[in-house]
């Protein structure tokens, strides 16, 4: 069973690779990721969070709605207008930081069949997509935090990591 990788795992800081094989393995990976996201529970999950360098993520805006798989995404437009909201991350435990993000975005990607799709999103959906997209670039929410908030978050994460490793 796949587990969500935690802060300190180098894969979370790695660049991802374009998906080129749209066969059964990809569908199986997305099904496993969807189950992990539901069990967590989370609004999204990127491939690096489960140890894969595939350039894909899944997300769900409504708790009972279907998960959307976004493969080989590229954000092609974002609004100048931003808002700042608190975000958490399945890879960071209890850490929550204020993250500024554009309120609207446009994304070009491909679906499970390898067909081009365009996603236009705003509000919470745009925020979730940008959060997961960041994972594909090796960026985490603490990278967006203000200096003091980031320092506190990193201190907490270091302490947590030392407790997991033990003496």
C-alpha cells in the first residue's frame, strides 16, 4: 500500500517527468492515489506525495464529487488578483500556513486517454490545483509562507522529524 511521503523525503523536492504511457498502470496509480486521498482525507494528492515522479495529480473540490486526474499540467494563465488563505498539506502533518495565490487560473493538461483538456478554475478549486501543481515542481506550502511563519513551520517539522527518527 502506498503511503503519503512526509517532509524531509527528497522526492517532495524533485521535478516530475511527463507521463507518456496512458495504459493500465496509469489508471491503477490514479485509483490508488484516489483511495489514499479519500482515506486521508484530503482535497488533492500529487504523484510525488506517493513516491512517484509522474507529472500528475488528482483533486476533488466537493467531498462527494468525483476525483479529477490532471496529467502533464501547465498553468497557462493566472489572475493578477490574489487572496491569502490558510493551507495544510498531507505531507506536512499539522502544519498550516497562509499562502497567497491567484484567485483564477487556466491549466492545459491531458486526461487519462492522453487527450488535451483545459481547466478554468477559480476560488477553492484554483487554490487546490495550484497547491498540487506546486508539488510537481518540488515546491511546498512552507515556501510561500512569510518569513516568521515559515521559520516556525520548519522548526516544528524538524522537531517532528527528530521524534520520528528517534535517538
